[in-house]
């Protein structure tokens, strides 16, 4: 069985290796839910209290987003285990609904999936009772059966046994993504069992242990070699780790950790924003759950910063007119013809070749609605079934090379469906931020603004 990452290398280490990775690990080998019926109609949605951006959707926009969300949620339902609740890291996009035979689950995919199931419930994609039962199963398994170390989970595991995949690390970032999904589910379902299970899993995490005596969190830990050398020490998707740790009711870290990662100022063609030399997803992941709208700390307004970063990324793509144009742009960490790679820009990183990654734009829908929707609709209209399957867009494709990824990835489907919902209703932001610990964490980190009155 092939894995997405080489044994002994976690995703983040691989991303740091970037395009030196011609030797990266090789790729592993209008639909509706079967349970969808008029008995579970989609509810009417209020407008967000304060929209992501000024945006007036057309009927075509709404229909496209309905398809994108319904089909992405279908992945998290069909490619999850009824027994453990774990969700596969990836699956083929040309199937008929049966679970992919590859057995590697990802705790990040499961975290995104728990949030997607909340969206599926809110939009009536599946009967409520079935969704509640799946979420209960997931949380119970992770609390009482899934292997853990100081409350942190292994990154990749067997979907039915929870056994660690060879080389997989106990992952700080992927545990954080899982927790975000669990805490969203707790606030969405208002179920006593889900509430209790999610709280126990969150309270069990020993955040100071993952600091390992440093000022920034380690990226992970392995049984034989201990803590990974690399730390979460520069602006990226790390914000969720710091905030979950600062807000922990049982094992908190000092708020000063929020000040101990660097915030490098990037400039590109008139755009100025905080970033690292990382793919676009690093501006998306923490903001899938934590609501940074109308707030700022001592350093930045991070929501506005991500809007600027998305604009800069589109402008970067368009500086390569032989590859990209207004109807075809967007690159972030993804599959490509030779494996899995971190690529994008600015600045240019990875072996860029004209491949497009739909989740780059889909994950930024809440930041730049018109541009991102326009390119996503254009790509589906032009490449149709070549680029769009049972679960929506394939992970990546390169029409000039006649290459269309056979797979979808849970993390890329997850950020797409969540940010689509945040654009449309703000539902994930508003649900997740009902967790008092998350509000407290932002206050302790020095944030001021909407919803953070002391």
C-alpha cells in the first residue's frame, strides 16, 4: 500500500523540502446522498451577521456552491468508517460510493470531516439522526480506543484499527485540526454525549509537553526518536495550535507563545502582507474555524491579511500567462504528476508547471468571493467530467499535459466545503466561536474587536 508521504517524513517536513522533491512519495494508486429526501429539506439561511466580503450571489453562484458542498460532504460520509468515525486521507473520485480500499486515515481529514458533517446537517444533505450517530461514534472512538500520546494523535492511522502507519508522527497541527472539528460538532449538535466526549478529548491534550522546553510548539513526536526538530515558529497555519493551547481549560500555555512566532512582511507587485514562504493553504486553515473578522492583535488584522495574500497569489499566477489566466489559476500544496508537493507563490516555490489546484481558490472563497467563484465555475464549465467527479473537483489537474488526478484529498475537500459555508452564512465561524475557550484564547493573546468584549 502506497502512502502519500515517505516513511519517516511528516507532511510539514515534506512541505519544507518543497521542490527539491522530485523524489517525493508517489501517488497511491449532479450527485446526491442516497439518504437525501424531501423529508430533510435544506433550511432557509439568514445572511451572516457580518459577511466575509461584500458579495451578492447570483442563482448560478448558489447552484454551483450547492454542488461543491454537497459533493464534498459526500466524500466525508462515504469515505468514513461506521465503526471508528475515522475518514480516509484520500479516495478516488470516479467511484460509485463504496469506500476506497486504501486504509490510511488522517486525523486532519477526520477533523475537516466532522465540520463537514455539521454543514451536511445544516443543509439537509443527510438525516440528522444518522449524522449524530456518526459523530458520537467518532468522538467515543478517539477518546476511548484511538492510540494517543499526552492527548495528541498520530497523523496517519489504519481506518479500522487506529494503528499507526509506519513513519507517522504524533502531530501537533493535525491534532489541532481534529480538535477544531470536534469543538465545532459539540456546538452544532447540542447533544449531551457529543458535548462530554469533545470536552474530555480537548482537556486531555497536554500542550506544555509539545513545547518540549521551547517557545514554539514542536511539529510532532515519534516513539523512537522523540520530538521533531522543526517547530511552529513562523506565521502559517500554526495559529490554531497556539490559540487552542492558550485557551485550554486544563493544560494551558502562557499567552506569550502568541508573540514567539515570526511575522515576515512579504511584498509582491504592490501587495504587502504577512506570510512565510509557504503555499496558500497556510492562510486558510486556522481561519476555517477561528473568526478573525473585525479583530486584530498587536501585529495585524489577519482576515484582511489573508484577503491580500489571496490577491497576491492570483497576481502571481497571472505573471505566468503561458500557464494561467483569469479562468484558470490557483496553486497550493497538492498532488501533481510525480507525487505530492508544496508549491505556489509568491515567491515561486516548487516545480511549477501549469498544474492548477482547485482548493487554492475554493479555500479562499471567504476572502475573495467573486474572483474565486469565477475561476472555479469557469474550470468546471470548461473541463467538466475530466476535472469533476463524484466528490467534486479532482485534487489537481494539468490539461496541457492531459493529466487529471484520479484522487481527492480530505484536507483539500475539507477547506473547500468549510470556506464555502463561511462565505455563504458564516455558520462555521459562528458555531466554533461559541466555544468559550476559543474566545478566551483570543482575548489572552491580545485580540480586540468584534465579539471579544472583556
